[in-house]
C-alpha cells in the first residue's frame, strides 16, 4: 500500500474490502434468491430465464478466460432486474464423465472427492466475482438425487417408440396393442404366432433406446468406446489423444435418427447464430436424406457415470427397473482405473470388477429372480441434456419438474438466453434438443425446443510458449531475454492461443482480485471487445479500467475524509444532454449485449463529470489560497445517482457502496434503470461509409460529432467489421472510415 495515498483512495485494498462486504450482504439478505411461481414475493415482474452452459470441474480452479461468459450473463441479468424482470440465473456443475474421471486418475484420488473439491474452488472464485446466482438451486450431475431423474428419462426413452405417422414418440405399450389388434409384424406373421421371446425382440427393435451390435470407436487407452463426435479427424480420442480403433461391439444406442426431420425443422424456429444452425444441419444431413446423422452410441465402459436402470433376465434380454428402485446408485470403487488393454482386447467395464454388484435378486412382478445388471455407464453428455429443467424445481422429489414451474419459466419458447462456447455446437446442443423433444412428446415440457436464443461468446487469447521439443511450458515462468524468451535458461518460442491448461498459459483470477479487485476484472473482460469476438489478454491493460473506477469513486467520495461529496444542484445544459444521451445509448447497449461500447460511453460521461465547472478547481484540489482540507462537493446528485445505476450491472460492488453512501439503505439490485428524457436524449445522427480494402462495403450510423474513439467502438460492434484482419483504421469524423487489411 502507498503510504502517501489518501486513506479513502479506491485501491486494491479498499476494493477487496468493499467487494467482500457486499457479497456477504447479498448472501445474508438473499438478494438474488428467485421466487418460485405462486410465491407471495414473486410479484408481477416479467420472467426471464438466463443460463450459462454447464461447466465441468475436471481440474483445480479457473483461469481468467473461463468467466468471460459468466460475467456477461451476470451483467445482463443485473440489467434485466433493473428493467422490471424476474430473472432466473442458476448455476451448477457437470460432474460425471471422462474428464472428471481422468483428472481423478491423474491425481490419484477418487472422482467423488475431486469433483467436490474442484467445484468448491470454482464456487469460491465465481462468488468472488460477484455473480448473482441463486445458489439454492445449485445442482451436480453426480449427485444421486439428480441422476435419479437422468435414469428416469432413460426409462422413458427405453419405453418409447417413434411413430412416423404421428410424428412423435409413443409408449411401447401402445405399439403392443397395435400388434395385438392386427398390425403387421416385421416378418409378416401374426403377432400371436410369435413366441414370447420373439415378441420381445420385435418390441425391442422399435425402442428409442436399444441394444445393437455396431462398429464402434474402441479406445484401449481410455478403456471405453467413444461417440463419433468424441474422436478427432486424426482418429484419436478428444480426451487424452489416444489411438482409436474401429471394431464391432454390442452397445446401447439412442435412436436420434428418428428425430432427424424434427431436429432440422426446429432450427428454423429458434434465434441461434447461423453458423451454429449450419453446423447442426450439416451434421444431421439434408431433409429427406439423413446421410450423416447416426444413432447415438450411449454406452461407456468407464466407472464415473450414471448406471443404467436396466437388468438382464435369464434370456439375456433387457428389463427396465421400476421407478421405485431409482436411483440405481453407483457403487463404491477404490481402484476404478481401466485395466490395461491391447487393440484386440474385449472391453471390460469397470463395474464388472465390483464384488457382488453385477448379480442381483429382484422381484419385478414374477417373484424373486436372479438378474444381471448392466455394467456400462452413460456418457458424460447424459446429465447435461436436461439440467436446465432441474434448475426450475431442484428440490422436487416427486417429479423431474412441476408443470407450473416448467410453464412459468419455459414458455413461450424455452430458455430465454443460453450463453456458451461454440465448441458445443453439435454434441451438447444436439443431444439436449433430442432429449427435450422426447420429453415434449410426453408432456413433461410445454415447448418443443429447449433454448430460444443462443449466444456464443468469444475466447480470451494469451501468449503461450513451446520448447525445443514443441512441448508447452508454463507461461508464467517464461522470462524476456534480449533476443527473445527463455524458460529455465533455455530459449522458447512464443505462440498465441486460447487461454487454457493445455497451453499452460492460464492466469488465475485470484491474482487479479488481489491486485485490482473483482470489479476491475469484470470491466476489463467486458471492455476488451465485442462479446462474440476473441480478444488477447494483457494484464497491464487492466490499469485503465482500475483508473476509471478510481475516477468514479473520486466523483462521489472525498479520498481524504471518506465523506460523500455531491451537491444538490441542477445540471448545466451540456451535462444534462450528455447524461440523457448516455442513458439512452447504454440501455440499448446492455439490451444488445454490447458491453464494450456501454463502458466506452460511461467512461466518456465520467470524464466529463470530472471536469470542473468554470471557477472551480479540479477534483481533489482546494480553491487557490485555501488549505487542502478535503475535496469540495462537486458533482450534482442528479448526475451521480444515474451514473452509479448505469455502472451497477458492470461493477456492482463499487456501485452498491456508492449508492449506499449517497443515502440509500437498500441494495440497488432492483432499483429502476435510469430513464432518459426524450427531448434531452435526442441527438443528430450521421451515416458514414466504411471502406474495406479500398471499396465501400457497409455503412455505420454514429452520433453527429462523435469522436474517433466513439466511432471506433461502434464500428467494432458492427457485424461486418473484419476484426481479425484489420491492420490499420483511418477515421475522418463526419466523412468516411477506411479499413486497411493485413
């Protein structure tokens, strides 16, 4: 700490104190607890379901690239609360699957231990960011109370067949009734001419979940089979980069191909990025063909996954367990590692090694009989196919979700905004749509698609370094040398890439909290560029956002005394006009997820507010001839309060503290967002032609008199801006913009 700094300067120490105080208060007062439908405090607000894609805690802690989307949804959610919405913004953890199991093996621990520990670290880091989640709704897919319902959904799929004439799933009992009424069997024989075993085979051949001998992707290194989507173009596993071999194997399959036409048609009804729709259309195949889509390989020979609610009778045929026996709890194993296997070996599921678990005596309606359990587990995608529904009603023990809660949050079109990475375009998003449509056929859901609007945030990029072997080395331990870069005394090559553990270039948010505070990190990540674009990380650039918050703090708080320094006075004409123009523009930017341009406008307004009126000294300086007894009141309350409210979604901790110091005892989380005066907000506009490579390609609409920086910010948010190819930007205000390409 600077010994000469005023005692109430907004520095890292004070920022951390303020942030921890308000996080404790939000938790203590339940500020972001979302009422259930019908609760007395549900009010008449418009409901909005805001959701981040499910993270899986397969390693210890986050890097600063992870929270980009989480910060954005939090900013948007806070803005929505201030504009009269009832916001559901839950969070949880996808804790089953290969990544979690592989991490547990690598660290010599049990996955049940590692996922809890890793989730606790992530929870602490995200709480420290000030994210406004309703933590009572948190779920983990490896919790038996959760995967009970994953198993329940599988039983619904197993108990269904797809009726092409009706265009939907129906219970297999209705198919049996049709055969009994005279429907032709596959080989033409009358239904009652078939043996009991043959009848079962016919029905099993129609089920949406069925067993089949199929050529699969066998990965001996992981000890399991993989879906096509989990194998790289080089024929290796996406997890671990092990060789993958094609071989026949009897596996569980889900008949997603039956829904191909509906999955294609549904894409026309949802507000998703066109590139994501194109990827799904290409994966499914053309309407009336489907050359590409295959039924979903649903068995895994690993340990850490949902057990199937299936047993096999003496004939080797599958039998569904009754719902009252759910959940089928994953048994404890101390050594769950896959046994070393060669390319030609027969896969041995981990659960086959659990003493006394494979064989079980049950009374399933025919008296006590011996059955053999299904020893495979479900893939890691199972739990994340439906988690958005459980968030609506997480404590319900009688149903997956109550009809009232589902209709309240999911109508008219599903999750209102779903934010996540483009890497889930085919796997998670396609599988979730398939499961949702099955549930829709059974009336569990009231809308045909799960996610009304999808937004893909970009990535944070960072320098990465490779040694002479081409192996990545820890970026934090690389030093700058006169002729390049070195690691452990040896030269390394600098590269650029997505921040992450594989490139060993992650930066912990804990470091940033300690050095600047969470509000500075939030602002920096939102100001780096358009939300859907990639952006390079530069820690040194965070100083600019921290100085903005310091300037905002000084406008309202005397750094020497800590007293509030505002005055009750009308705004001059120029300030009033700029304020109301800013309110209009920032509200539009928030609604459009253009947080970078909103920040630019707030910086402009704050800078204007910091300029002293005629005859007054700059902020923090006393009038000539007077002793420095503190900062004289300068900013009119009529400017300070709307400015704080506009900053609140982006930097909520400092905004809460300033709001409190302005005399408001309650949180500003539900305060109305400032409303502009249309007369004062009116501003002349001008349309500038934009040249790209010497030719006019598009135009941009900007306020008359906009500065070069304001034009650049608006330009960067334009969908046709070639942001990754720009070498130089030439702006002639009021006339033209020219983009020189690389």
